[in-house]
């Protein structure tokens, strides 16, 4: 599992920035930075959904989306949850 504190980069302030940073740490099949298409194959979410998550157009994803993101981006729920909105 990736952990935000393991990286020497500035800590992101939004879910979108966090997901972009975490994907940039993962290598795709070609050894380069993982593309959204490769992440789609890895977690099963569509490229448009992944794009919306990484650009901030989705800030409160459903439980099933969170589960797939955790698996695909290799994240712990605790690291992911700090970027979710508080109770309504």
C-alpha cells in the first residue's frame, strides 16, 4: 500500500491532487508513468470516471468507487479518507 508520508513530495490538499500524485508514483506496463487507460484496466473504473476523480469534478465518490480506487491505486483507506468531505 502506498502511503503519502513515504513520498518526498508536498502533501496534496485535495482528493484530485492526491490521486494524481499517487498514480504518478505507479509505473505502467511500459515502465513509464501509469496512464488513466492503464489505471482503468487495473481498477475497472472507466477513464471518464477516473478523469473526473483526478480533476476534482467528483469529490464524494460512492462506496463501490472508493473500493476500486483503493485497489487500483494501491492505497489504504486511511490515506484516502482524509480527502473525503466530512459528514453532512
